[in-house]
C-alpha cells in the first residue's frame, strides 16, 4: 500500500494503477476464501494488530480515488469513495486521512 501511495504522489499513474489492481486482486482472493479472515501484525502494532481483508479492500478503493483525483477525474474519485464505503461505512484509520487529502485536492483543483 505504501508503494502504491508513493507511485501516486510521484505522478506515476500507470504503474500506480497496475500496483493497486494487483493488491486488490490478491486481497479479493483471500477475502473470497476466508471472508472473516484477518492479518495479525503482532502485539507491537497495538490497536492496529488485527486487520481484516475488508479493511484492505476499502483502502484499495481509496487509493484508486486518490490516483484519479491526482489526474483531475473527480467523478471517478467520488465513485471509488462510494465503493469504499460499501465495504464498510466507517473509514479505517489509514483511509480517513487519504479521504481528507482527496477532498483537499478536489477543492484546490476547483480554484
């Protein structure tokens, strides 16, 4: 996810899209085989120790939204945010600041 975010922010749209799609496919496969499954990051992760696959599906949609916002496609960005909220209405701690960044970028691009 961090690599995808770096690609987006560096303006490498094509590679970012490919990487996000790859992540989305991998998480979807795991989610399909184990819908209630989660990843354990160990006790040092504190409250973020367990992350379920829905969390990652939501984050992939938010990354797509950020990617489309950078390329000034606000309609697609809104669609991806709606799709993220379909996974879970409450945004994950990692997704919330990215949505704030998306909103800020949209506002800046309107001016």
